[in-house]
C-alpha cells in the first residue's frame, strides 16, 4: 500500500508552539508550588480561584468554567473535600445537582497562592508590551473560535 506524503511545517505552525509553551508554564507552576510548600496542585488552585469568585456554583457549571469533564472534576473535588478546601451540598431545588462551596481553609489556601500567581504572571509577561499582550489574547481567542469554542461561550 502506498501512502501519500503530506508535508507539515511543525516549526512554523502555531499548535506545537502553544503546546510546548503550556508544558513550560505547567513545569514552572509545579516548581513554584513545590518551592512554596503548598499542599495544592495547579488544578486545585484553579478550582479554588473559581470558587473564591463564584462560591456555591453548581458542579456542572464549575466543570464548564474549568474545562474539565464531569468525572475528572468529581475526582478532583473528592480530593479537595478530604483536604477540607471545599464542601459540596446537594441542591434543595434539584437533588441531582451539587453546589460547591469554598471553606475558610480553602479561602486561606487560595489567598496564600496569590503572590505566587502574581510572580508567575509577571515572569510570563516579562518583555511583552501591553499592545503585544492584547494582540496575543486576540490571536488566542481567534484560535478558540476556529475550533468553534471559546472560554467566554462556556
């Protein structure tokens, strides 16, 4: 069987650059969490951030906000409940729905992450002008739109 050769210029394609940049950022975040001796993961920080601003959100909405599927979110929330960072309560109106709340300890942990998050953002944006930052955000939104989905649409 003969296969047609398809040329792909990976070095000048956006996808591999976005993917490798995500890996670099994830590694940097992991190292910062470890250096700060925080009993958290990046994923847990994201959950705490969302609950800090949207406390009591239902589990399905939280899954959409954090771009996680329902089963992986459930596993993550179980771990966070064991650490007493969050609590889940069944909705009074619809017993099938769980609302997720941040605990005082969860708030404290999130507040502890803020200097680290600020440092990470400053490192990431070092040498990038406000104009370049806006262009980059605009381009990333276009890429999301090209796939038919944007964070804002969730």
